[in-house]
C-alpha cells in the first residue's frame, strides 16, 4: 500500500461524474466522503470517460480538459495504473462484469483506499481489505 493514498477515497467513474454535475444523485454518505477527502481519481476512470466521450455516449466536452478540471475541482490526486493493480484482478470474484469497475475495485484494494461507488455490485466486494462507501 502506498502511503500517499492512506485513508483516501477512490471515486468510481459514476461517482466522479455525479460529484461534479449531479451531486444530489449521491448518497449522503458518499457526498460526505467526497467533501471530506482526500480524493483520488484513477486514470482508469479517465480512460473510460475518454472512450465514452469519443463514442458520443458521454458529453463532457474535451475529455482532456474535463479530466484536469475534475482533479482540480475535487482537490484530487491522480492514481496511475500499475502492474500490482492488474495482478490483483485474479483475486476478485467474478461479481461485476464491467472491466473498468473491476479495475477500480482492484486499485482500491491494492492501495488501501475506500471505494466510493453507488454501484450495488461494487458493494458486494466489500471485505476486510476493501471498504465501499455507497
């Protein structure tokens, strides 16, 4: 676990988008976690947002500018994708089919971050090694 991320909150992609544009869609617990911080945004979410934006399925304007604005607005640190995160996928039960969400779960687990997610399937990964805030 990296000391940089200790006690931080990794926002999943939906939480990230909602925190910026529709915070009322977040639970009171998730809202409080985002406000309290420290917040961490994964490059995996950036990748997902870029792909959806390129397909026209997500209107965020220029995703490159949007990403930097998101980091600034949420006073968040960017979490890169590391081999240890990919390795951790082998240990995850096949509950969730979304590869982006699974990678975010793996990252949160490896880095010791609480995952902030409104996804019911993500909550099913909660364990001694992963706290899910939803």
